[in-house]
C-alpha cells in the first residue's frame, strides 16, 4: 500500500467516508483497517472500537474478522485472558456465518493458549499429585491407583481433588486430554529414595528427570494375610 504514512492517510479517508455515509458496518470495517496498520495500545483500541461497532449490526462475518484479528494481536501482546475471550467469539462467529477458515484459525490460536495454560498448571502440581493425576488420566480407577502406590483410597481422592483445583478442571473426564502432558518429563523431581516430596535428594542421588508412572493392576482377589 506504499509508505506507512500513505496507508494511514488512506484508512483515515475511508473512515471519514464511512462516518459520512453513516453505515455501522462500513465504520466498523474502517476502524478494523485502521487498527490493523496501527501498533501498540492505539491499534488495540481501534480494534476494540471496531468490535463494539460491529456488535451493533447483524453482519456476523465482519464481527468474526475483527474478533480474530483482535484476538491474535492480544495473544501476541501476551494478554491471554482477553485474547481467549476474543478468539472464542471469533471461532463461534466464524461457524455461525459459514466461514470455517476463521473458526479454524481462531481454534488454532486457542489451542496455543490452552497448551500454555495447561503446562503452567501441571507445573504447579506436587510430584504425588501429578503421578496420581497421570494414572487417573489413563483411566486407572482410584482403587487400582491406591493399590499400586500402596496408599489409601482416601489419599488418592485428596490428591485428585487438589489436582483438579490446580488444573482448573471439574473431574476425570477432563483429565484424559491432558494425559500426555501429565506424563511428560518433570524437571527437578527428586529421585526415589531421596528426601521425599518437596525435600532434598539423599546423598549420592541425582534429580529424577522423568516422572515415574508405575504400572498399576487391579488385584484379582483378597490379599494374603502376612
């Protein structure tokens, strides 16, 4: 479009014509164009104005275009909460107006946000919470987890409850998609035989670079009395 100054002049002229014409769709489109070529907070403000203007119209495709552009710009700026809101709207609007390419692009951006948030949440789990959650994500029952880790079923329930809260999920059904992330390497996890959860490793031990997920089997009958 030529030099940046010329681009801004052209978009300003388009905006003035849209205002004179009085069409909200044209105004919202022009605001989006101005926001697209303007960086920083001013650019974000123009895109928000475009979104607000277009929300007062029935033109869902234009709404989706602005929501997508604004969401991606917010994501680049590190504002994940607002970016998630705008991108979710873009995805829904794209599906409503028959623009799957917009829904797909918004969905991929949302996946990036979810991956980042999920990794941060998993990192907040204790070693035991993560091990129990990883087993539960594989479909292992609470009883089988308790048997395999030689703890009580009540302890397993407590670990899972704390893990759900930290992961911001409601239960087992939402653990399954996180199975691979939960089973990934866990830097800094103390080796077995060290100082315990959160404690220092014992003499001569090295940090365990992976989170052990022991095989768990459901007992077929009552345990023999020792």
